[in-house]
C-alpha cells in the first residue's frame, strides 16, 4: 500500500495560485487531497475557487478562522468596532454578492478537526488548535510544548501520530515534546516569512505526503510558480474592495490585515462602513 496525499491550505481567494498547485499535484500523481482551511478572502475569486475545490473533492476538509469570517460577514453579523472588522465585513459582503447558492452554508458546516488513519498512522488535522482555529499558540518558533496541544484526543480515540495544521502560512516539519510529528503545508495563496530572503518566495506552497505500510515514506514541500500579474489583473477587473492592497500584496507578500491606520484610510475613502451597513439592512428585509 502506498498513498500520495496533497495537503493544502490558506488559499485566501487566490485562484491563480490554486490552479497552479492543482496542476502540479496532478503531475505528481497524488491520490487524494486534504484541505486545512481558509479558502476565500482577500483575493478576488469566489466561485472559480469553489468549483476547483469541488473538482479536487478533498477527503478531509477543516474550517479555518477566515472561513468563520466569511460566514459571520456574509450573514451580516460582523461588528464595525475596529478597522480590521470593517475589512473582514466588506470582503465578506463581496463574497456574499458573488457566491453560488449554498456555498456559505456548506462552508459553515466544516468541522474544526478531523482524524484519519492512513496505513499504520493516525493523523489529526486542524487549521490551528483542534478546538480553536485562531490565535498564535502554534507560531513556528514557539516552544515544542505548545505543539503538544495538537495531540490531545477524546476518550476512546487512538493516539495521534502525526498532527497537521495550517494558519501560520509557514511550511514546516517539527516535533512535539515526545517526538510525534507536526507538519504544516504552508500557504497556497499567501506564504509568509519574516526573514527577507525567504519572504521573497511567493510561490504557491503545499505539501505532498507519501504513506505506505511502514509509515511516512516521504514528505515533499512543493513551491509552485504562478502568474502573479494575472492574479493582479483578476483583482483589477473585479469589484473587489481593497483591491489596491491585494495587488500590492501580490508584489510584496505583505498583508495589511492588522494595519489599522491604513485600513481606516481606505474605509473612510470608500465609505465601506456605510456599504456594509446597507448590506446588513438589505439582508433583514
């Protein structure tokens, strides 16, 4: 028995990156796909990404924190207390205006954690912690003890041998304190690294696992080139809010999610609070 699994996450609305990753995975002969959360926003693509994921037909899907933001925002439940909340809400409004019927409800039903046995190994898959898909507990440079949280199981469950998470946009292989394996596929749409020479690698990052009867036969961290100018053009041709920031991110790799001063400037200039409030009002009619 040998199985090749493509593990991917953090697409963030970037269909150009996802298409390149999918094409590469076919060339590598993968047998199945596991998606580890954060599908949409801040990029321009909605249905194109949804359709491609349906084509992949992942056998594992878990819900990320941005998936929750999509659900809350499209249902008109995002508060406007912070500039970043306006950012999330207005982007979610864009998703609501373009999403195929039923998409958001299906996304909302994704679980936080899935466990799978492949060959002799038990895998635990979650976007971040098994019961919390946000926060910085699992930042790549944190202590190994933090990562032990990924191996907590419920009574009656077999021990997890390999934990897979996403969220931090860094591909990694490391260990818990008892040397169980921790993997992160990195980000398809928004790879991050604070070290400048590594941050320059803005290709689509994902992971291929090979599992056989003895266990983990191979791990391959894939970095796939794609046309970032095409992705910028998709944003320019859309009615995507904050599209200038997205296009800038395509050039630099830097996100602006928590730059409150910059976001406030955009919110004021384009009256995004008023737009989202109108959107919420129309939902309640």
